[in-house]
C-alpha cells in the first residue's frame, strides 16, 4: 500500500533566511512561513490565528532562497513533513519541519525583477 506525506502552504516569510552549507558544499536554507486564518466566534466576533511553519530548502532551491527570498515575501511551498527531536529527558524538544521540494515566489515587500529559476 502506498503512503502520502505532502503539504502545501501559501504564506509570508517571517524571518530572513538562514543559510549554511553541508560538509559536501551543498546549501541548506531555513526560514519560517506564517499562515493566517480568520473566523467568527459564537458571538459574531472575528478571531484570527497565525500558525508558523519551519521550512527547510536544499540544493538549488536553497540557492534561490538565498538570492531572492526576504522577510515579508509571499511564497507557495510544497513538500513533505518531517519530525525530529533534540535534547534528552525533560529538556527534549520536538520539531516539525517542512522539507520543501517546490517553491513559487508570489510577491512580497519589494518588487523583484522577473528571474529565470535555475530548476
């Protein structure tokens, strides 16, 4: 039986991308994307909630993120969810990451000249 692990998000970049390189020289970029939702509560008041999603980009997509993505930009990302832990005992932390496999820049705080994406 096949399984599916896929996520699609449209949101705004909440922090400047963090860029690093692996031991083999491949780039890795990390950033957070905010998604917002609004609804009316029982009393008719408007409620809003922001969810933050940790996103990780590898290789050519990380190169694009480093060159073009800035805080406030609106992005479409598609990828898979990956769970991890760090620390031990009471100090253990749990992480949920989106491993991005597709990126579409939808606009942002500044106008960018259209660019040919390398992938």
